[in-house]
């Protein structure tokens, strides 16, 4: 029988060290998706991930997937695409469109964890300055993008999508460039997968991740970095 911590009205979470090994990283259930609770969770290396027929589930996996910015792999074909692409890239101009697209994109696994409840919560996070998006446009049509949470000087990637070849990779390229300008060192990818690994994502022990996290979440969010605008290469 699984014994799992149930959250109450307080913002208290158990230590990530108490997360289960099976299923790996499951830490707690319950609570809500308020801005305060979500930021409190991300600042401790915890995030929600659940389907529409489940209670709110909270996770802190071990190992943790991160993308050191120095590891970001730009292939020759992507470099060529970046030089010649007609696409334009913006930041924080259409957060809601991006998260809706991520929720509705066809995936290899059935269903989505980006439920209506999650969408509403993360749009509120965005309005509060804690969630950001990168958008890729073909003229006036949104063809790719990504979004994530910034609980300090850290970008915690949540999801990405593309309707056009290389559009999500282009969004990632501009995100990395933006974060480098801000002196960031890595992106929290939460869980590694084959696609993220191809971009440079690695796995590190949860204890090492939490040590890195402790320093960067103390740094304030650079709100000027995330002001809505079109991005250009540096």
C-alpha cells in the first residue's frame, strides 16, 4: 500500500527526499494550484503533474533533468535554418495561445497533463509575472513555442509544441540566448527524454539539483528580460 502525504490549506510540502521510488518522484497529493502554492512548490524543486481523472499530484524526481546552457546543442542543420528562416520569434506576447497549443498538440502518449485546471492556473501565474512564453510566428500564424515557470533566476520548462518543422527548436534556441544574457546557467527540464537529450539535457541527482536550485531561486526575476517584444539574435 502506498502512503502519500496529503496537502492541506497551508503551503507546507514534505521534503523532496520523502518522494516515492515507485512511482518515481511522487511526493504528495491534494492542495490547489494557487499562485502562492505553485511558486512555493517550484522554489523547492516540486511541480504538479496529473491527469484530468486524478487528484493534484506533486512530484520531485530523482534523477532530475537539466539543460546546462553551455551544453545546448545547435546542429548544423538548425544553424542553417536559423540563418535562413522567415519565422519571427517573440517573448510573452501570446502566453495563453502557447499553453492551449501545448495542451492540444498530438503526442505519442494518449491524453495530456495540461488540463483546463492547469491552463487556468498557469495563465494566472503568467499574469503574476511567474510564467513566461516564447512564440514562433510564420507571418501572423503561431507555428511553435514553449512556456515555463520562473521562480527566481531560473527557467523551469513545462512544455513545447510545433506545427512547422524546427519551430520548437527555434523557440528553444532563442530561450537559451535570452537566458545567457541574464547570466543563467541551466534550464530545469524536470524529466529527461530522447528529444531533450538530443538538445543537451543531462540527468543529475536530486540532491545536486536542489543545491543548485537553492541559490538561483533567491535571485529576483529580471522582469525586463521577460517584457513582451520581438527577439533578435545577439
